[in-house]
């Protein structure tokens, strides 16, 4: 019985380890500014994007013909890339703002 209770307690704690959107500031080619507060949402050029959660470490936000992809590495480091409806795409540079 103790084993079952211990297993349930550990399983419950693992559920709390889920990653969330970190605070992010990035600049993408073409003058695209990206900002996210911890926990979301993601803003594209100051406008809130429509957020889609792909999994606990990958998110997409769309708005104004731009799709922002936010990935979180195992060590918690975020990376941001973009694509636009005209076919432009690339990696965004993280900023300190």
C-alpha cells in the first residue's frame, strides 16, 4: 500500500514539471518583434497572436500573416523562428528587452 501511495505521489509531482512559455523578447528579420510574457501569450509586433500548443516544448503564434515558432530546449533555453505568408522565413535573434 505504501508503494502505491508513493508511486501516486511521484506521478502527481511529474505532472507539475510541465514547461510553459518563458518570458521571451526577440527580433526577426524584416523588422518583426516578438514578445512573450511567462505563461503566454505571444505578441507579434505588439499584437497578440493566436496561440497553438504543439507540445509542452513547442508553440506557434500566428498574426498579421506571420507565424512565430517558439521551441524550448531541454535546458530551458528558448529559440524563436518565423515564417510569413510571402514565403520569408528565418531564425530570430533573442534580445534583452
